[in-house]
C-alpha cells in the first residue's frame, strides 16, 4: 500500500528540469526512507514511560503493604496528597465531560452506540492521532507540482497505514505482553485497538485518494479505471482499502453489539483478506514495508498459536475437562468446570469459555467467581509417596455465574432449565487466565461494590482479603462488600461460597456485607441476619456510603466496582468528589466488546 519515493522517481516527476522541484523530491525521498522509524520511537518511548510509571506505582503499593502489616491505624496513608488527588480527579478518573463513561449510549433497547473514553484515554488518542497527522504532512514541499505533492502524501499515508498495523495487531491480542508489563487492562487495549484501526482506515483512504487525485489529474477517470483493473498491484491495494472500509462499518458499536457472533467471524475473514491483498500490493512493488507486514502477520499467528497450545494443555489429557451447568433463580446458570490440570487462580481474573454444544467454536469471557483444589483419590487408591503423584491427583474446579441475556447465554440457560433437575454436563474448555492486575492488598480500607452478576468479580477478592487479614499478609483492616440485586432469590447465586467465607477465621473482625434489594416483592423479604450482614430495600446512595466508610477510614482506601455502566459511573463520581477528603483510589472492572 505504501510506495517509497526514490530519487529516480522524484526526478521523473520533474517538469522542465526544475532544480527546486528536484531538490524538494530528493529531500522528501530521504525523509520517507527514515520517517516511519520515528513513530516506533514514539511508541517505544511511551511504553518506557508507562513502564516507569507502573514500577513507581507498584513499588509504592508494595512499601505501603509492608509498612501496614503491623500498623492498625495506618494514619499516614489515609492523608491525601493534594497534587496526586488533582491528577486522579481531573485526569486519571475523569470522563471527558460530566460523569458518563461506562454507561452505554443507547438509541433504543436494541441499538447501542458504545461508551465514552476517560479523559486520560481521550488525550492519549488525540495525541496519537495528532502524531500520525504530523508525520503525514511534515516536510512535504507544498509549493511543488500537484503530482509531486500527491505522490508524497500517497507515500506517507501508505507507509503509516502499514506501520500502524504493528500496534493494531498487538493491542488486539488477548495475550498482549503489554497488559502485564504496563498493568493496563485488556479493555483499555481493546479501546486503543478500535481507534488505531480507525486511524489505519483513514490513512488507507487518504493513500488511495492521493493516488486517485494524481491519476485523474494526469489522465482522467479512464486512467483510474485502467489502473485498478489492469495493474495487479493497484487492484490488490484497492481491494484492501475497500475491505478496510467494510471493517470500519461492521466493527461499529451498533453492528458489533447487535450481531456479535456474525461480526466476529466476518471481522476475522476481512482481516485475512486485507493481509493477503496488502502483501501482494507491497510485494509486487518490491517495497521494503513488506517486512513490517511480516511482523504484523507474525504477531497474529504467534498469539493464535499460543492460545491454541494453552487450551490444549489446560483441557486435554488426564481425563479431560468436564463441565457442569446448573440453572439458578433469576435467569442465571452456575457453570463449574473441572480442569484437566491444576490452574493457579488470582482474584479478579476471567477466562473464555468454549462450549461446542451451545455455540460451536465461539468463546465468551466470564469472571471466575470461585476456585477450588480437589483430590481425585478414592479410599481404594494406593498411597501417594512423591510430589509428582500428588500433583497428578489434583484437580482445579473453576466456577462461573452466567446470567441469561441473548445468544450464547440465553441458549445455555434454556438448556439447563429444560434438563432433568435443572442441570446437565457437557464438554467445555477454558482459555486463560486473563486479568487479575488490580490486587487490593495495600489498602487498609477496601470497598468492593457489585451490581447483579458483577458479584462474581468481587467474591474472590473478599475471600483473598479475609484470609490475608487473618494471617497478616495484607494491609486490610476494613472490608466492605456492597451488592445491589433485584430480588432476594439472586442470593442463591453465591450462597455456597458466601457460607464458606462467613465461616473463615476472624471474618467478623474485618468483613461487613451490605445488600440492597432494588425490587423486593414485600418488606418481609428484607431482614438483616446480623450486624455484619445487613440488607436494605431500594438502591444505595453511593455518596452516602462512601462518606460513612471514610469517617472511620483505616489507611489508604481502595474502591472497586463491577456492574452496570450506570452504577460504575455513580461510584466513579463519588470517588472523584472525595479526592481531597482522603486517600481514595478507584478501580473499575469492565469488559467491553
């Protein structure tokens, strides 16, 4: 797609031996041979800066954790830094305007046009777009001939379209190494992937428009038609551009959310078509940018291959992976997957579930709500004498709560509901684990807020923090779980796990559970079992809840929320408004697609 200017080609564009035009073309040729390296320098510098930022943040949390292990008051860490509070309130946690960030814009019940980025994400995207525009136009000799200017614009935009495919493919990967390196969520990289893709489409369009303008100016529309129908290099480039435009349309939020399964397979097919066409476009022109395309292809193939190997290792052999699906009240299912091999799980992680009998070759991400290690030995089995035999008998069970919506989740619930005793077993596979970057160990006060099925993200954190507080390995002295549900029957989703948590050592000293039932059938359903487990009707006022906990705040306070977009936006606003009142951090767990 990118045609690198050579000095000879620049000379061919001269008219009447114009030495100024020759010099301009020569300068442009030298610039074009090196300029696309600059964008890699910009990206690498950004990664280094974010890496240093991450090291600083993690070091501060680690030191805070160690300092607070034997410190019951942790007063020093409860005091906010006004400079840092300003950054968090106005940049890191701030929506572009108002309070809306994760709440989707919906034109109707079936038409969703997506969400808005945060202010920090918006500034980054604006800066990256500005960098690309600058690289497209800087040092172009606008006083040169029309053909020369079009040629230079064509080359710049074409090269950049290929260059940007490297970060585009990296950010689309589930196993993106930058996720762990920079401690940025897949959701953030997914946002950057979508906007980088739009930049690629705009640059490809500008590339074709510049070539079209030059061709039509020199030989009319007949020359344009002849070029794309008789020259294979131009034909492949034109097809690739059309495919990119189609991708931008079918990847729009409206189409993506309405027809997600169709979008996913069509998206992959179009990407393969684009790669093939761009390869031949560059290869037939013998352009050096084909090596960049090899890099993009290598990234895509390596990531897919690693995912396949991981799935095979975790799910095959030793009897394979077995899946039990149980229907629950409130149109939900409990899915318990007994893995073929042990799996080390961290709170906050999620996995992709494959169930060929429900959705062939499709995968869907869900938070891991509970994990247990089980033994496969029976009383008749022989005595285990070595570590290898012990590991061979261990099984990891992973449990999920999946609420019926549309598509895969609705089919799964209907099948479980129609099965004998409301449960069935099937063949299922897990891919992962992913996520789990935001551990809450360094906070003296932790508020875990969940809406509906978002409780699956918070339950592992509760168990982890209660256990850590009991054995003195975390800073937490106050843990508050706030769960908003529509009906008391939703308590059945996590009842066996909460029973285990409530029986944990020293649980009463640190954990308080507050339940809000937004649609109770009667007031008789609302009763508080104890002072540490309370139930209220209606919806909570997040501002009031936060104020109550901050009155007796212990150390730094971490507020984590997982649930509907409207809920997370309310919690975000409450945390932002209290940045100068106490040291409060905000963690939003979301997964957009």
